């Protein structure tokens, strides 16, 4: 049996996805199948589990810092996986991508400033913008038959009208779109032209499952990277989200010094020894595990594609270029978002509703395919019951 086929009981483990549906979504029921939060129902790689076990057996958890192995593993990973050269001094480390983005916004912008994000777009970007008393300026993606594109004319208008920063998602959540080199370059050119800070969340970059090449903003020429912060992590790739460690890559030295100083001001000057061990060994030893995982995810995506074609042809599904999130277009069903949600909930399946990603997500649902094939089979039965 493939290791990814193992169905593990995550209930009563403190899992947001499995144990906190009532608190987070107001939904109660012992038979609900959660496919909303974007984390895996797979064990972490064996090499990571072994490294964590050794660290636990050592038994001492005093203050810890990143060692040479941590830095070199990160540098080697980006070189070998993404043909991206990063310098050690670029690497700053934060307790999670969203906390780091929030700190960057606090550092680079003022209350009331306009911050650009795409729509549909990750809802937590909107949260950290608004909760920090900034204003969301949406740059809606254009969509034709499930294919999403950036609207550069509108983006330029946003920048010209005084936006101070842009949170960019590359690859994109929820659509799974991988932005090309030319698209990434054009975004950076506009940010440079209008003096807009570019915060590029690239946490999905390791999970390309299509034919498109992921192009990190870290590959941009120096003339386009001086207003750039790139957020990365091993957590989404290897299922380590609750270990809470991420790297913020900052090529501009003065910007990097300013950001590091802000981290120190928040007391973020020591790091979790378990998190560092897990990230280091994942980058050093788990590339083969990742290739096996991506093959498994491709099979899950293909299974959903076939199911949609044969069982619910009114629904449109374009396979993601990256990630394990399915973005289902249910608009042809002519249901309101609340009616669509009720259909799924009544069938015992909990998706992320597209409307949570902005007005352009109305009529869509997002499903997490990072699960064993047996779990997906059960989900497909429930989807057919919900939408047939």
C-alpha cells in the first residue's frame, strides 16, 4: 500500500480542520468530512519524523538559533529545485508567513494606506490588511473558461492611485495558477515604477503539479528586487504548518536590516528547535518524498476531473497548475452562495466557500485534495449527493 493511502484519525488531535469546525464555521456533527483548511491528511516525511524524534530524545529545549546546516539546506533547495540562487544574508526567519507579512505591512505602510491584492484571493491576506487598519484594494483576476489572468491595466491604475504595497500570491491560492516569468516581471516593473512594496507569498512554489515552471520573484534582476520581500516555508510542502517557521528573503540590505530590527522589536530573535530541525532535514533529504507526493496529488486531481466530467458536468473544473486545492465553478447551478454551501453541508462535506476569497469567488467552492484516495472517494460520493 502506498504510504499516502493510509487514512489516519485526526480527530481530537487539536486539528483546526477536523476538531474546530463548530468554533470556526458554526458547524457541528460527527460525520462531517472537512475539505476546507489547506493542510494534508498525510504523515510528514519519515526523515522528518526521525529527526524530530532524535531532537525530542535529546531532551533539552533551551534557546535555539539557526545553524549553518539550516541556511545551507535552504540555499541548496532553491538552487536544486527552482534554479534560484539566494544568498545567505537574504534569509530572515519569522514564526509563520502571515505574521511576517503583517509585520512587513506595519513597517512599510501607515494606517489608512491602500494595499493591493488579487481577487479571488486568500482571505487571510484581507484579514491582516484590514485588522492592521489598512485598506484592501482589489485587482480582480480576469477569467475565461476557467483560465485566470492578471489584469495589468487595472493593476497599474491601483498603483497609480496611490497603493503603498501589494501582497502577491505565487503560485496563486485559490486558483492554482503559476505565474510566468513575464507576468512576474511585469508585476515587479509596475511596483518599481510606482514605488509600491511587493510582498510575494511563494509558499506554494514547491508544489507545481502541472507543466508550468514556477518562477520565483527572487530571480528578478537587481533593478526589480529592491522593493521586494519574498515569503517562503517548508511547511506547506511537507505538512509542517503547526511548527510555525518561515523564511522571508530580502535582497535589499537596508530593507532587510529594517525588517530584522522590527522582528527584534517583537521579540522574534530565537527559534523553535523542532521547527528548525524539521525544515532542515526536509530540505536536505525529502526531495524524493515530495516527488512521490506530487504524483499522488496528480492522481487525486485526475480522479476529480473525471468525476466532474461524468457525474456533474454542469460544474467546471480546471486542474490547478500548483497545489492540491480544487477550485470548482458551480455558477451554472444557479444557486446563491448560501444555498450552495447548504447543499454541501447537508451532504456532510465541508468545503471552503469561494465567496470567502472575494466577490470574484461567488459561485465557487474550494476543495482540499491533500488526502488519501479513500477519503477522496468518500468525498466524491458526497459531492454527487450534494449537486446531482
